[in-house]
C-alpha cells in the first residue's frame, strides 16, 4: 500500500515547528513526516533526517529534493545522534522525532525478509551493511538464547517450543528463507493456538527483527541522546508500534522527568539533571478512527512526547 506517515497532525501540533528552527527526524524513512514539517521551518530552518536503510533514504532524498539545502539526509544510526549533529556543526536542536519499527517500504519489499507473508531470504537487516542476519541467528544460537529472544522481544508464549523446533529442524537443513521459518513456527505451535488471533509467526518475526537490528538498545541510547541534544523548551516525539518500545519510551521519559537522583552527600549532581524533561503525554496518544480506516497499519501506533526543561526550572506541582 506504499508509505503513509502515521499521526502527522499530532506530530506537527506537538513539535510546533516554526521558521528558522532545526528539527531532527531520526527515522526519516520515505520522508512522510518531513514533508509535513519542512514547509513550517522555512524560511531559514533545516531538517536533519537519519535512517539506517539506504534504500528508504534514497526515497526520502527524491521526495524532499524540492527543499534543497533545508534538508540534510544521513545514513546512520540514531543512537549516534550526538556525533551526527557535531558532523554538521549542530549542538542543540528545537525538536526530535522518532517513528519506530519496520517501515512500509521494508514490509512491502519481500526480498528484505521482514514479512512472513512471502517467501524470501531470511535477512531482516534494516542496514544491509550490518553483519548479522536473521538466518545467522536461527542457525547458530543455542535453544536457550533463541527462547530468550522470542520471549523477551516477541512476548511469544510458545518461545521454548519454537526454539526447540528450530534447533531440531536446522540439524537436518539450515533455515535460509522466511517460508521455512514460518513452517517451523507452525509445527511448534499447537493447532488450536494457531487458529486463534493473528498470524502465528508474527511474534517470532518481530523478535528476530529486533534482535538483528538491536532495536531496543538503540532506542534507549537514542532517546537520551535526543533529550541531551534539545534546546531548553525543545520537544521530543516518539511513535511506537508495540508494547516493548512504548514501555521503554514511557520509562525513559519518567526517569528523566524525575530529576536528580544523586545521593545527598555528593557535592554536585552527576546524573544529568540538565537533561530533565516534562512529560507532555501522561497517556499515549493514538490515531483517530478515521486514520485507522484509511491506513490500517496505524492501528497499533502510540505517541508519547516530552519537553526539555529550562535549566533550573522546577516541575509545577
């Protein structure tokens, strides 16, 4: 169905882009959110877009070409945000956006191995230059580690059964395609469970994708880097698509909003009080019913936002 950016109106409303400002889109993808933000940054503003996937970055480059020098596009990992900003002479920015998870482009390109709905190489790398593929994980990791990944990253009830079945099958023949993996998952899950709910391989594919791309650790590091990069009063917006991501965002914002936690005997704060934020979304925002009807992939989206406090400012009671 192509790339359709999610919750664009809410993103614009919270980031409040204005002429002359600098924003960062940490997951620029095909440039959908960037197209909505850039006109509001002109004249004088800029948008720096980052993406791990060079193929989607090429799409963004074509889509955003009319904005010329107002756009900086970078092939990179948002956990390296501080270094990326320094490369372009930027230290503080007015806003940062994360639109997490797998993109529509990646799902629609079956040969990338992200989808369980087509038979393709078992890859799942967002950055093709990354060293580890999903095939390498399923063919080399011990059952205990596969179980941990499926349970922790996929919240898969049948994790141990699936892991044991993978190990048994790979002894006869390596698993190299998504179709093979789907069949293994179906073998492992009881028939009654397979008939309930969504596709039985959905959680397994999610877990392996997260492991291949180290997504959760990248998110933890990227969120803190984003807050540190904000000017006082600047805002960070995060759109997540499953509970693991949303939980990390919620906990990170809560931790940063709590302020200094250093022991009172220390002569000075050492935990980064200057990075404290005010949480703007006590509960996550969700797409409207109209958006879900027009873009079913938006259904699971959850948006959270926070604002960096001015130094010395206290949270109002």
